[in-house]
C-alpha cells in the first residue's frame, strides 16, 4: 500500500503520514464506539473481564 501511495499516486511523505493517521484514527474511533453502542458486550470489548491470559488481568 505504501509503495502504491508513494510511487503511483506520488504522495509526499507528509501526505502519506496524513493518510496513515486518518485511517488509523478512524479505525480506533470505530473500535471505541462499538462497545458503547453494544453495552450487552460487557465492560470490555466483548466480556465483563479481561482474558485470563493477559498480563494485566490479575
């Protein structure tokens, strides 16, 4: 994707970073909104507790 944006579309480095930021920010915003819209999922993304295999689950 990076080569396409830089080589084919001739984006500058600044434009590339703006493109990356836009899509990462949009994806993270969607991930924050989904649990708020679906409260039945629990306190975490899809549960009431962090998975047991996570270091901070204790």
